[in-house]
C-alpha cells in the first residue's frame, strides 16, 4: 500500500489529473457503448403521418409490444430494423395508417345483429367517405383529404327527389397549385362513386381556404376548363420561343417574357349572300310580234244567211281595211352577279396579343473582381423587339402590343439551401453517428495504449532490468537512477561545525539525508545519487548513449 502511495506521489498532480480524466472518459465511453449495443437499430416505419394516425399506430405498437421512437412533431415513427416488416403487416391488418379516416373496415368491427338501419346507413356513408379520402390522398401534390357526403332522406309521398351533394377538403403542400383538370377529376371521382350525385354538386376546397370548384353546368365548366388550358399552353409556348431566342443574344437567365393572349373561343357559323349590280349577264331574250286588221262589211240586209259563219268571208277581202294595228313585245332577262358564303369560325381565334420582355444589362468585371452594371444600347433593344415581333407574329392592325425594357435584375442569394434534418454533409445522420462511434473507439484505444499501457510496460521492464546483474553479462542501466543524476557527481561533505559525529555515523547520515538537486522535482536520497555515480563510473558508454537519446527526445 505504501509503495502504491509512493508511486502516486512520484507521478505528480498533473499526471494524476490526466490519468483521472482518462479513466473517467473511459468509463463514460464504455457505458455509452454498452447502451448503444443493448439498444436496437431503429429504422423508419412511417413518415408524414397525421396526428390521428401517429396516435393510433403508437397505441397499436404498444399493444404488440414493439419498441418505437416518435419524432417531436409526431409525423415519423421508427421501430427496430428486424421488426419493420412484421409491424407493417400487423398494422395493415388493422387498416393503419388510414389517413385519419375509416373505410369499409368499419363493418369488420361491428356485428350486424341488433344494428338499426339508421346506424347502418350512417356507417355506409362514413365508409364511403373514408375510401374516397384515401383514393384522393394518393394523387400527386395531395397530402391528405376529407370527403363529406350529404345523402337526402327518401320521404314518403314525395314526388320530387332531392339530389345528393358533397364537398372535398384537400391538404396540399405550400406553393402547389392544382391543375384544373385535376380538380375536375376529383369532382368526377366523387360523383361517380355516389348515386344521384352530379359533378356540378361537388365543391372542392384546399387547405389555404381557396374555393377550387363550386359546381355549375357540367358542359359549360368542361368547355371553360379546356379553353383556359389551351390559352395557358399557347402563352407558355410563345414565352418559351421568346426566351429561347433572346437568351442566345443576352445570355441565359438574363431575359424574362410574359405573353397575354386574348383568344375568342366562340364558334360562329355565318351564311352570307352578296350581289354585284355592276356585273349584268344576259340570261334570256324573247320577242313577240302581233298585227291586226279590221274591215267593215257593206250595208246589206240583215238575214240569217248573212250571219252564218263563212258565208260572207270572201266579200270583205276586196274592201279597204278600216283599222290596222301592229304590236311588237320584247322581253330580256338579265342575271346580277351573286356571291354566297358559308363561314364557320373555328374555336381559338386570336383577337389580341400583348407581349412584355424584360432584358438584363451587361456586366464588366474589374481587376478586383467587382462587377459593374451597364445598360444595353437602344439599337440592341430595337433589334430584340424586331426578333420578338417575328417570333410571335405581332399584327399591329389587330391591335397587338409589344414592350421590350432593359432593367437590372436583382441578385438572388442561392447560398441558403433547404436543409433536410435527416442529412448532414450529404450523409444520413445515423451513418455519421455510427462512423463517429467507430472513430471514437479507435481513438480511445490508442490513448489507452499510449498513456496507460506503454508507461506501465516501461516501468515493468525497467524494474526487471535493475533487480540484479546477470552472470556473464553487463548489468542494465536504470533510467530512473540516471535521471536523478546531478550536474556535479561529487558530493561535498558538510563544512564547518564542531560536530563530534563518528565517520561511519556521518556516512550513514549522509546517505539517508535528502539533498536538493536543481531541475528535479522534490528531493532524492543521497544513497540514490551514490548508486548513480557508481553506474556512471562502471558503464560510461551506456550512460552517454542514454543521455543522448534523452536529448534527442527533448529536442
């Protein structure tokens, strides 16, 4: 025990503090490693869960006695890697996660015996709402959905049947806008799943409170949606042409364009008939000539014979005509030039185009790397205007307008990036933690070898070498003795004093006395110094080699 305490005293406070810190660190490290080894490797089970789903899944995992970890917001649940498959199968049997809604599995938990028709009808509506919500949630850009269906009650002695109605609430990510066709598909899906429900009676609302669809005439809404999509597609096509052509002149990313098209989607059928009075064409001509001659009969007596037809006809030929007339009639028909047009205007006639083009200026970099902005000359802007006019087909008679402006673009700071909490430096945090554990184990083992094992081995070897001199060989030089060697090997005897101490007693007292040596902490015995002197005298060559090695290490 005393030797152990003496060894601790010889180490000094600095070494004792360092060894205590190392031992404490080793204890903490081994406790951490034991906990990590005993705890299972957690893998992701489900992500992006709602609060309702996460609570139901957690309760079921506790019932199944499967350990789990839940994130702070409750949207992610992890289980041991070996239990991921089993947990998913067991949860799927219970219909979890169900998106916060109950589907047809509601009938699996209830007995039809003793259930009223009212409860059955309500459960049927709930199941239908849940199934529709799950289907809508599978669409792109839709996180979750809720469906509310109103089915009118069938009343007795009522001739008119009221139509069903429904409303759909969808949760979409921030910055996402659903397309019109996607909204119409949601309406059609709900309407096709419920009897006596029209798509015009389905309202769609997003999580931002925007009314995406409020119903109306189905045919009219469909035509309007198609017309709107065509207009947007046409405008996007023109914008792409403008930016592609102008960017070759000013550089990529230095031009933006906006096109607004006024398109007439009315389908018009028109019949037009026009006449040209200047162009006359002879169609037919007819000439009719008539002549008549009248003669008076002589004054004979009136008798029956004279009045018989043909009896006196020859008598009038020699008489002078008393009256004579001639009539000529000519009829000429002309055709006037006529044009008949049947005009059908197709849907999508462009009524007006408005084009706006914004171009960035040019930049020059000086020797210090500082960029200087310079606006573009007017001649270059005029050339860009001509290019855009030709690219999109500007018609000034139609009222089209175009504006090309040169302004400095704002610099966008792209340094800030969206960082995923699950990743760090491009690697998953779990992988980095595993790598850090391995590196820490290696570092701690190296520290243990260098700071604990190596000094202990050195002391053991030094002790074994100084215990005696083997026969037939030179004795091993003790490093501790040589380290305690003074700068002046000769010890001066105590001077002065009228002591009457005998020489043997004086020598023994000198050997057991403590002597201060410069550069050595504490005090050493004179007997130790005497032994060092003997070693140096007997083994001068080895002593010089050891001292040189010490000097090399210190340098």
